[in-house]
C-alpha cells in the first residue's frame, strides 16, 4: 500500500478466518505513507481457529509529518474451540516502537478469547 493522497481509511469487508493447513498461512503488508499523509487502518478481526498457524507481518514507512492509526483485533479460537497460533511482527522502518513520537503513530491490538 502506498498512500499518496490523504487522509485514507482502510477496512475489510469481513473477518479473516485462519484455517489449518499443511503449513502456516502468511499475510505480508508493505505500507508507505507519504509526507504529511495519514492512514487509518482498521480491518475486521482475524480469527485463529484450532490447529491453524498464521504469520502476519507489516513493514511500515512513514515520511516526514505522516501519521498512522493502526488497530487490530485477534480472536483466539471460535466459541468452545482452542485457538491456533498467530505470530505478528510490525516493523516501522528503522525506528524503535519504544522511542516513536506518540503524535506520529497510535497502534492497538486487542485479543479476544472465546
């Protein structure tokens, strides 16, 4: 995703259901927000069903003055079911999340156990 016009809001139509398979499923996102831009990322939940293995990675680059709001909801299993496994990695260029300017990015991940 390369955001050149701003602001933008990206959502999804429905939840992502992670099913078991021969190997792990993988979602890779590369996001760049140009100078002065703003991206609001709010997809529907990711549901990790029993015995599924899922890897999710986002490489994020914010140009000068760009801002980002990133929200994810991870649902650990369906009702009455054990969860699968999810590995999530977010890379913000070479900037450490611990030292990021809070005015530049807000991020949240919500875990829901069924």
